[in-house]
């Protein structure tokens, strides 16, 4: 299958995406659920997440809230998440809740 993505010396596709200008978000994780203030761009399909402290997280819309029963995300890990596509709904926000201590969650939209 032809691709426009770069390839390594064995012709394996390298999943490279560029950062979306204006697509950087920061959420302060504390004892109350918090979410990014602005929606993700409607064309964004992947976001990268990094947390300085472990958090519980949940993707959703402008009313999403995170709870201790949601997905655990460890500190110090940079990870890509799909947030929607042509055949699925599109998440517009990420909500986080601290696990132990307050910290920051950084989100980068990619295109």
C-alpha cells in the first residue's frame, strides 16, 4: 500500500506526524476533575499526552469529567492516543484527576 509517511531502510513506515500550530494544551491535575479549556481541532485525529504525576483520564466532550474509576495514566510517559476519525465520534476534550499529588498534563495535537 503506498504511503506518504517516511520509511526506514527496511521500507517500514515511520509513524511521523507534525505538531498542530495552536494545538498545545496544559491541564493542572488536582483533587477535582479538570479538562482542557479549548476543544481539540475538528481535524485532529491523534493527540500526544504527557503527565508530570500519575492521573486518571477520560476523553469526551465539553462536559467530560474524570473519576478514580477511569483509565490510569502514569507519570513520565509520552503516549499517542487516537481521538476519532471519519467512522467514529470525535473527542474534543480530555479530563484528568490526580492519583496522589498535583501535577500537570501536557497535550499536543498532531496532524
